[in-house]
C-alpha cells in the first residue's frame, strides 16, 4: 500500500468517524431520538395526566355537566327549562365539535347562551361548533374588558406570544406528557379550525343578575389569571363555576408564554369572594370538579394563602434590596402548602411567580447599576469568546454537562453559539442541556418550553410555519378594525423613515372607513371617513382579508376591479410595504 492509498484510507476513516459522530450526536431524525431519550418524564407529572387524559363528560349534579379531556380547557353544560348554557368552548372547532356531540347525547334542547369566562384562546376559539343556527345564534356573554384583552392577544404582541405559547404548551412536540392543566393544547394545527365568535353581551359590574335558558345566575367578576375573568354562581344550588382562578396545580401567577404580571392580591380577593359564597360544588375550567362545602373551603383557603405568601414574601425581600434571582432562592412555599394536591407545581412555579411579583412592583431594573445598560447577549458572547476562547468555553460546557450542571452548560454553549452560529459542537451541547433541563421539570410548562427549544435548535420544529397558517385562519374571523390595530407595531422605520403619506380605506360592504397616517416613522390608525388622502382604496371586507393573507391576491383583485385604487397602485404598494407581513 503506497502513501497515497494510506492517506486516502485515513481521510475516509476520519470522514466515516465524523459522519458517524454527527449521526449519533443528532442530525435530522436522529436529533429527535436523542432529545426524547434524554427527556425522561417526571413520574408525578406523568401520574398527574390521570386528571384529564380520558375524554369524558362528568355529571356534577342534576343538569350540570363538565366535558374534560377533549382539549386543554373544560366545557361546562348547564341545562335549564328553556334550553342550554355552554360555559367555555375550548381552543378549536375540532375539540368543540366532539364535545357538542357528547352534549347532544344529554339533551336536544337549543343552546340559548354561551359564556366566555375570559379571553384566553383555550376558552373561546371553538365557539362556532356550538352555534347550530347561524340565523338565530345564542347570546355570547363576557366581561367588557375582554375586547381590550383580545386586542392585546391578537393585534399587539401576538407574534411573540404565539411563538412562546407553542413552546409552553408543547403543541408541536412529537411526544408530550401533558400541558399541566389539560392533556394538550389543540391549537396550531390548521385542521383545528379557528371558530372564534365575538361576544354580544357584556357585563361590567362586580355582580350581574341574569337569567339564561330559564336559569337565574349571577355573573361575578373574579379577576385573577386575567382581568376580564368572570365566574357563574347558581345561588339556589350552591354551584360556582370558578373559571381559571382554581385548578389542580400551582397557579400560573406568571405565564412564561408572555403575559403582563398578574395581580396576586386581586386574585386572592377573588378567592375570598368564593370562600364567602360557600359553594357546595366548585367547577373549574381546567381539571375536575370539586364537591363538598368543607373540602372546597379548605382547598380555596390553601390556594389563596399560597398566593398571598408568594406576594408577601417577595415584597418583603424587594424592600431589603435583593434582586429577583436572589429572592427566588429564598421564597419557598411552607411544607404544609407545598404538599397540598392543588399546589403541586405541575403548571405554574413559585420561582416564576416571584419574578412576576418583582417585575409588577418595580419593573425590569434589578437595582444594581451593572444592569442599567447591559450588553446584548450576542455582544457579551463575543466578548466572552475573545476573553476565554471558544475551545476553553466548550471544554467548560462539556465538563458542566458531565457534572449535571445543565444550566451552566446551556449558558456556556449559548455563548459560543451566539459568537459562531455554525459551531456544531456547541449546538449539540446546547440541545443536550435543554433536553436534560426539560427532564428535570415537574412543571409541564417548563418541560415543554425546554424541549420545544431543543427541537427548534435542532431544526426539527418550525413554529413560524404554523404561525402563518393560524394567522390565515384567524384573519377570516377577526374584525377589520382589529387587523388595522396591529399595523402600527408592524411599521418598519428602517425602510420608510422619510415617508409621509395618508392611506384611506373605504369598505364598500360594511360601511367602515380606516385611515392610516404615516409620519415621523410611526403609523397612526383612525376609524372615520376622510376627504383628504394621498391614496384611497375601495374594496370589500372579504377581498381585504384575502389580500393580507396572500402576496399575489392584490394584483388579481386590482385586475378584475375588486380593488379600486386612487393615487396610484405603486404608491399603495409602497405604503403597504412599510409593514411587516409575518
């Protein structure tokens, strides 16, 4: 064997070794197996799935039923002398349709009313499946604040919150244990259609007396997980529908999917209202119903005391000048509360809650001057690599991982990867660290977030593709005004800083007028007719929604006269080009 043959064999051997290691390390489908192998499930979290892993309709008491296990949230049926009331409608028309079929096995009475306990998607998106006669739909009740909350969810920060919700709930994971308060969020799949119907009946008072389907009820404002949250009290039967203020898991006092920090003492006050009512049946919108006045009071008391404890002790340490990370190390639930079956951290966690309280009271600044103008993660990473060297950082990351210090391994490998996105060794360590951190979580939210992030890093999951498809479904039902309200936060000043234009939309079928004024690198949306404009666009609501869902529909609509533009098609196109599409 000559030197050239020997060299060729050596190169082929090294190549085979490299490729073999890449296959083992994770590439393509092998990453999937590697992540799932590392991500062992917490036993208690697995056992917790028994709370909701079988789709069933539970008869709570006469004429009161709960559909559980069909979706993330429950749907509750009240049968009255004149018809039915459905409280919460789940997150998809697919789930809602199955529940509707099950409810029809109980009664064939017409649905007279729907109640949205609050604005979260898992309580409102499946509504259309419960509307059997579109010409005579049931009233849909909600708190008046729901519209403001829906605007925030669907128009303002929907891009960020959608992505983070997909991670928190593990919607796209190939395998998941549960979602903490339900078996799975069935949202993000285009097959699970977007069936939102906007409410037409609103309450604003602390207590509102209403008769629905012949049932006298009180709608009680019980802000907690959301500010618009309402409960339903059937006083003569001592039944209370408590929405998301209570479920069999530690409450989500801060949601990592991205929400404003929740007002803990407001939540405590709502639980005090329930305790004062003295219900004999308590029906949450997640997990199973409770029965027995004494048992319910004990559960509500423990729940409210745990929330107040987190609040009080966090504020105590804030006033001592500690950072939120330092407070997290100090605030733990007392043993008697930590062991309570309704306070296991299957959903929210004490640590996230502490950080939420900190931020709600004194904002993002820790109080330490070093945090006034911190380096961006990328700049910090580049400086770390220059200071220490990528090889030393990687050696330290591998050593940390071997010692099961997964957080440190994650931070070190992330530094290297930010400085050099093509560093496959750093990517492998990061994926392994994310997977191993996921395996340590009792919180389904934490587990799902870590594992989804690992799959994203391995290019096995693409949330953006799902976001686009869901956006197309949502556009069909969201009011035109709400779509326009999203435009100011999509404006691109880096491309259109010198633009000063006024674009006027006239909708010929719904008598609606919208003006977009662009000046000083901002976009201002107003709803009124205008006699002054640079470009005027006349079209129908349907054509408008088709145009914003498709990059080519505008030209087609213009060509066949469905889109009429005064002031120049190219100018119209240039103005609209100043807004991000996806």
